[in-house]
C-alpha cells in the first residue's frame, strides 16, 4: 500500500478501535458498574481526586498545533510526516498530514459531531459518512464527544456530552495505590475504561479502553500523554502515543500513532468545515476496512 492508503486504513482502524461505545455497551450489556460515594473518608477522598482530574480540563475553546510531527507504525511500515492539528470544542477535530519539505497536504481526517471525513489528496478520493451510516461505526456506537475527550486529555462517560459534577461519583479511584499513578475506572457492559492520573498533579497520563466481544473479538486502545506544557491556566500534553490492537479482523492487527506537537495555541481564525472538490471520488469506509482485513 502507498503511504496515504496506509494512513487512510489506520485512521479508519483508529475510528473503529476508539469504540467509545454508547450503543455497543447498551446492546451487549445494559449493566453499568457505578460506584456510589459513601460517607467513609476513603470514598470522599476518592471522589475529591476524581474532581481534581476533571478540573484539569482546558478552558480554551480551540487547540491548534500547526507545527506537529505525525508518526505511524503499521506492520512493517514506519512513516513520519509533518502534520497539523486543529480542534474546536464540541465541534470538530481535524488532523492533516503533509509532504515533507514541500508542505503540500496529502491526507486529512476530520471528525465533526455529524460525520467522519477522510480525504486522500494524492488519489483524489474521500470517505464521508454519518456515524450511524456505516455498520461498524453503528455497532461500536462511536461517540464524537468520547473521541474529543481523548484528544483533549479529559475524562468521559459513554453517551454523555460532558461529565457534570453530579456524574463524577460513577468513577472509581483507587487512592490506596502505592504507585505514582492512580487508576480511575468505569465499566459498562463489554467496555472497560481506565484513566491513570498522576497522584500529585491529577493529570491524566494514560487512558485505556478495552472492548471484548464474542462476535467481534477484542479491541484495545491505549492513549499515552506526556510532555505537559502550560496552556493558559492549565496544561496540555504535547506528546501523545496511541496504541491500537484488535482481533476484529481476520488476524490480529497492531497500529501505533504518535503526535509530537509544538507551539500549541488557542487560535480561532480557521475554517471548521472542509469542502470536498467535485473532482474527488467518494469511496466507502467498508472498502477501506476490506483493505485492512485483507492485508
């Protein structure tokens, strides 16, 4: 596969693997594990820690990194390209990759509240679909807001646009751990979510999502955050590593995406929607998934 095909396949795999699972969790098992804070001192301390983790969320409406390095590992492929990231809270996440030195865009991933768009500039083709339009997206019950929380280094709950203070008691925080990272977890049906937050700063350093299905196999996503830099009154991780492992395909697939950001700003002067040229050919996400399965 050529570079852009590999990127398209892995971006599609990333979307599938994120499986932030409002519908799939409900469809597989409507039981939700909820931890209700009691009056014990430990329960109160655990809830206070979860509150600190939640309070680390950014205030900014926009997160923009125009100087960024994107690395992709997929099988024997190891590709590093210049890239940019533009995000507007509750609206859009856009990742663009470019030809080194020349600066011409070769690929774009755009996630909005309403659709997923993947553009292949080299072959003049694109995927655009409603979240409920494609079988694997519908089955996974992918939520834009859950994906957004992963990009923004925040907690989330499946099916919720935001985690209000009243919902924080649904998490369990193991503050008795002797490790430097405190696990904050939540389970819903076939899905398990674990965020590991620094005991001192309450910053999320890792998010693990696991989906286990007798029909679709096991999919694991691990999102690691580091190099936290001041961004307004909060901190944002400029180094992010996303590891994806899935047995939902014919054979086990492993991918890794690495984002190295620099010069992150809150710039708001950019267009939030991409218009695709009528010279581009639309292809289906199922075609891309077939490439993933067959390779």
